């Protein structure tokens, strides 16, 4: 069974994606690339990121086979997700603003990324794992936004909240059996959906 418009025998069923913090943004962007043709046809890409950035994306990908970088039918687990911009990478505001003005900032910006996700047909094989004392993800507001905006059709979002802080997934000193068990359970649930 395949939830996407693709031959289910063509899927890469042995892959899943596990991201932490800002790494979850990159997984989301890879998933969004899987839906790029639909977005272009619908004008979504230009509406979300603007004409200049749309052209940059098209130029960067003109020689790429989207199927080679596609996450279609590959489950994703987003742990302590943070979709952020230049200010999270460069904590001095005036320097972050300068970096953005010079064109070296983080793209797409959070608002643009959220727009692309909200207008996507994908993200049906996505799970969230958040942590009760994660101030970084809470300040970014990413978890709440994803909970409210990821699709619940044809499957409900898998959303787990565990005790811990933002860096809990790093397994500081001795690991975290509860987290490991939860990740395995979530991946198993997602794999059953493919």
C-alpha cells in the first residue's frame, strides 16, 4: 500500500530519516523537494519563497533527478524539531541581520518553510518526538506549529512527548533507553503505513 501517487514497488522501503533540532528542517526540505513539480504547477513555490529564490532552486536542481533525492514513502522522525533562521545560528542580532542583507543567511526562512510545508501534499509518514523541558524548541514554536499543521489524513500524526531537554537525543554519558525504545516504536508504526 502506498499513500503517494507512485508505484509502491518503486519505494525505498528500507530507508527512514531521523533528524534532531535544525536537522529536522533539512529533512523537511528534502521531503518538500519530492513535491516540487506539484508546487511549481500550483504556483506554491513562488508564493512561499518568491520568484528569485524559486529560480535559484530551479537552477540548482535542473540537472538533478528528483527521484534520486526524494523521500517519497520514506518515514521521517523529527526529534526536538527547530525550524529557524539566521538569528539562531548567529546569536548577535545586528550581525545576523547583516548576514541576511548580504544574502548569506539561512534560506528558506522559517515563514517560507512553514508556507511550503502547509501547502504540501506530503508529510503523511512523519512523526514528532518532543521533550518536556526543551526550551530551544519551545522558543522556536516549531513543535506546536507542526502539531497544528501537519496532515492527519490518511493517518493521524504520531506525536510523542518524553521527559528531557533539547540535547537529550545526544545520549549524554550513557544513552537514553526510553528514547531509543520510542524511536524504534515510532519507526515501526510509520513502516506499517507504507
